[in-house]
C-alpha cells in the first residue's frame, strides 16, 4: 500500500517541471533543438532588408509577403504539389506490397525467409548516391524521366523494406489463434486478411504509412536526379531563391518552414510509435 | 511465436520481390556492368577487367574521402550515442511533458534533409545567422566557407542536432520496457545511481542501442545532402565525404567506370559493417528471448 502511494507521488512530481537536474538537462537540449528552427521561422517573417540590415531577435516589421510569394506563384507551389503527389504514390505502393509480405514473415517459415529478410534490409543500407546514376539511366530509357511515378518507384528502394519491417513488428503482436479461428469459421485468406486482420493492425498500418511518407518527403538526392521540370520536388525548387541579385533569404526561409509543416502536423498522433518506426519495427 | 512452415508464403512475398528487383537489382546490375567496362563514347563498351578498381585503390582522392568519412562517422557516433543516452535518462517517464518532449525531439528528424542543410547554412553565417553572429561578437572567428575547422564543426554540430534525438528516442523506448520492480529492488539494495545504470538500465538498453548505432552508422556513412548544402564539400575538399565525391564523379564528370567501381566498393563496405551489427543484434535478441 505504501509502495503504491510512493509510486503515485513520484509519478506526479515527474510530470511537473520542477527545478531539478533532469528538467535542466531536458530544457537545455530542447533549446538546442529549437534555436535553429526558431531562427528559420524568424527569418521567414522578415523583409530581406531587415534580414541583411542587422541581427534582430524577432521581426520588427512583421511581413507575410514571403509566404504570399510562395503560395501565389505556380513555379513555387507546384513544387509542393509534385512532392505530395509522388510521396503519396510511394506510400500507397509501399504499404500495399508490404502488407502480404509482412504477414508471411510474421506467420510462416519458408525457404530462404531469413536471407530474404536481411536482403530487404540491405536495400535500406544502399547509399542513394550509388543509385542516382543507374536510376537516371533506367528511368530515362523507359521514358519515365521527370514523372511522379519514377520518383515514387525509386523511393520504394528504401521504403518497401522499411514498411515490411515495421509491419512485421506490429503483426507479430497479433495472436496466431485469431487466424486459425477465422480459417475454421470458413474465411478464405483474402477475406480474412481484409475483413479481420487489417483492422487488427490498423494502427501499425497508420504508423507505417506515416514513416513511408516521411522518408520519401525528406529525401532529395534521388528525387532531384530523376526530375527536371514537371515533377520537380519542393526541395529542389528552393534553389530558385539564388538569383542574380543574391539570395532571397526571406522566401528561402518561408519555403523551409512550409516543408516542416506536414511532419509537424501529424507527429502528435504517432509520438508513441516514433522510436519503433525509426528502428524499422524492432523496438 | 511458433511459426508454421509453409512454402506457399512465397506468393505473399512475391510482390515485394518483384518491386525490389526492379528498383534495386536492375540498377545494381547496371553499376556492376559499368564497373568492368570502358568506353570511347557512342555506347561502345569493352571489357576493362579490374582496372577501374586498381586505379581507384591507388588514387589518393578516394582514400582521402574514405578517411574523412570514417572520421565523420566516428566523431558523430562518439557524440550522439552518449548524449542520446543522457537525454533519454533525463526524459520525463510519462504524462503530458513526456509527450511534449517526444514531439519536440522528433521534429528535427522530420525536416527534409536539404532544409536541414539550409537551416544550418543560415544559422552559422556570420552576417545573418544567430550562431555565427554570436560567435563573431564574442571574438571567435568562425567562417565555415573558408576555415577547415569551422566547416567541420558546423557539419558535426548539424548532424548532432539532426540525429541525436533518434538515439535518445530508441534508448528511451528501451528504458520504458524496464518494469518498476527492478528499480524498487535496486532501492532496497541501496544501489548507487551508477549501479542502477550499469546493471539495470544499460543491459536493457543494449538491444535498442545496437539498432541506434547501426542506423546512425549506416546513415552517416551515406550522408550527402546536408553537408553538400552547407559546405558543398569545401573549403577545398575538406568536407568532401564519400557520397559527395561519388556524385561529383558520376553525375558531374560522368566518369561511369570509376564511379561504378567506387559505388560497388562503397556499398560493400556498408554491407560488411552492417552485417556485423545485424548479427550482434539478432544474437542479443535471441539471448533476451531465452
């Protein structure tokens, strides 16, 4: 009884920011993380003359002109549209093919399963720089250069292994008896998989989709190599800010802030799975 | 869980196999193809044997990039792993503040890599960046486009900023799996803080730490975008890491043969090291299961 009270009291004190060593370490670390982001946000709300005029810790003349520039110029906002199109295609492809494979790895032993599983991981290890040139040639030769699908397929290189690994981690947690009961009840495999199994691992599918989205969103080398005009990602569009009259810092910062938003919006929902996702489902 | 043996499971894996074969095996075969051939242009190729490999292994340029890469990976691992553990140990264990910490810490991980580069490129500038300006104001000369040490410090701090949270999050996940009873037992034994860490927390964290080290090694070994945006490989070749050098060779100079040979050796090095980590990792898994 005394133990329980002690634990509860401890919990309560931990959840409050007291002046103690732990809080100090955490605050220092979080400030270190947030400072550069704050600086980017700060710059995006300033005019160029203020940015170059001197150091100010917050915008003296608050302006949204930099964001307006991006959101009204098709050359700019099409970059976001292109990124979102290929990222979505990639997420759908990766999760769809990974679902049955992850099920197979989590439920069955079959010839070469362990080697196959490791081989999938090796694709996550492949440096994009190694694949940039062959991808460029492959997609050029089949006439897919500068299309969204080319980038989506190229990103499956690291996203399919990721999806298989994370999903396998989630599926392992579903008791096998459920499968067996369903088969006895006369469910066919496809019907069982869609009607019963997929709802059971719904959170896993959500987390996997989030990570596929994220890794495709942050990658630049391959998406830049495979596109020129029509499917150019936002990250590559950002080089436009370097003009004859120097760098347009304000717009560059605003474009940067806008690329952070998609991740920042959904991260709250996956916060408890984020370690699992980054560790390829192995935590 | 006991798994049943069922060779039909191959059909479930088939879509993945076809897709990965298309997006990994075919391009890799192209690389292998170029690595052993030479050309005078016009798509006429002839067998070059191992000459590209011999050329590369004898070239100072490759070895320099390789040593820089090793140095970079070693330094960031030496900073990020201990720092990540410290942060994980100091994180709130549950409640609202734990969630806030998780979200804020994850933020740098979700920023596109060239934006990470841009952020630090601006942040470290002497004229318009907070960090560069502050350092300049207190009398430290800091110019990452001219000075060797400034360039290295910038890319290392940038990587620490970008990825320490990954190590911290994984270590935190490991800590979360320790039952309260372990800590209570330690308290009864009047174990010191160090003993608690050494005999309870560290062994439980070891499995996830191996994953963290594996991931950080892999990703830092193939890092391209962030340092490229900040320094472009300079000043001179000071921060030309392996990937930057490779892209320069393959897409800049279009030296297909050497670039392909380079790619193969590069991939093999990562593969070999990762395989060692992976084996250690799975063995730890097995030991834990027992």
